[in-house]
C-alpha cells in the first residue's frame, strides 16, 4: 500500500493513525509543500503540480490524499479511513456496530465543519471571542451530548477499538492548534477520556507519534 499526501498531517493523519494502530506496512509518500500564506492558500508544491499536469493524479481526480493498493486508487480521506478500518477489522463485529461507528465519525465531521466556521471569523476580537466560546462552551457541550451514544467500557462501540475510537482520538489530540483547550473540553466526559487514553496508550500509536515527521500542519 502507498498513502499519498502532502508533507503534513491534515487530511491523511487519521488514516496514518489507523495504519499505525494496525501495525501495517505501507509507503507514506509525501509531496513537499511550502506554505507561503494559509489565508490565501498560497503554497509552493512543484512536485505535486508536475505530477498533476503529467496526468499521474487523474485516478484521484487530481486530489490528495489517495491510497494506492493492488493497482487501484482509493481517493477521498473518509473513504480511505473506512477502507482501512474494514481491512484491519476496526469496523465492529456486525453491520449494526459498523453503522454506529460510521455515525460517530460523521458527528466528528460535523464538529470539524462547525469549528472551521469559527476559524473563518475576522481576525481580532470577533475571532478571539469565537474561539473562547468554542473551547469553553460549544465543544464541551457537544462532547457531553456525544458521550451519551458511546460505550461505557473504554470503547466507542462494542468491546474493542474501532475507527470511531481512533477518529475521536485524532480529533481531540491532533486536529486543534489549541491543544490545552481541546484537552480541557472533555474533562467532564469520562467515557471520552477513557477512549482517548486507550488509543494514546497503544504502543503502535506511541511509536508513530515519536517517529513521524515534524510538519507545520
């Protein structure tokens, strides 16, 4: 397998965490990316542009990340995550558990979309206030609600780790720049704390975090 993305965490990191948890052997291919200005999406990505213009990315519709496996291309980050979760037995023990895992992942996607709305607020007082409200009120409230549909035995669904556990861990420990605010947001959510701790204490996950490249995003 070959996972293709830029030299950053971004949309590929949850898949990398799944692969790490599973102890999978794969090629972590990263296009160089120099960030000039995030606000205007001004990047230098010469190798990516060259491959795109040469038609090498047509099977992913010129987008990354994509997963190359058995001479086939799987595009879109969520499709990759679900494929890997099924491949490595991280989608529960039956179709009902798989659907519940899927729904938890979609709730997390909703939360990410809501946060991006806060990030797009004008710089200054309005954004500062929006961020304070997000980490002190909005996110904690949403996590309290989410906790009600999670298992009580240290796993999101069923009796073992699933994609939902890894997605929650990735969201709450990797997604936000404000690590302390994210960590504090689930102080009152024992089930979520147990899930995050279970994933964090996995040896394969710890090893990945120690050896992964240090990137700007």
